[in-house]
């Protein structure tokens, strides 16, 4: 559950990051569509953040989930803002990290 909340948070921050007019994006269809329809991307971001926070509330209490949500938000924002111009967080690395997180979460 924790890994899914982190993934949804990262996806929401990514949608909001693509609405900026100052960044140069790769020419994938999804990124182009999200940048051209910025209002829908922001709504999608808010929905993903609320769903991520509700997963955390279901897993933990209110205070703990708020703290974890803020940490996740800062982590995913810094990952995108610092790594995206360098093309570091590629889809392959994010998929490997997500699957590894799911695997470790289910073992522990």
C-alpha cells in the first residue's frame, strides 16, 4: 500500500510538472497531451494526490499519514525537478524501483 501511494503521488506530481510552460518535454504523446490540456492535468493531479492520501489514511492514522504524505510529496517533487532535466528518472528505472518496492513491501 505504501508503494502504491508513493507511485500515485509521483504520477500526480509528474502531471502537475508537465503543465509548466518553462520546461522542454520529450515528444511522447502522453506528455504532449498533458501539457496541452493543463487544466485536466491539474485536476488529475489533485485526484491522484487525494487518492494517495486516502490510501495512507487507510493504512495509518491521520497524523502519521499526513507526515508520510508530505515526505512523499517532497521526495517526488525533488526527484522530478532535479532529475528530469538530466533525463535520469527514466520509465525503466521508475518501473524497477516500483516493482522492487512492491516486492520488499510484500516480504516484510
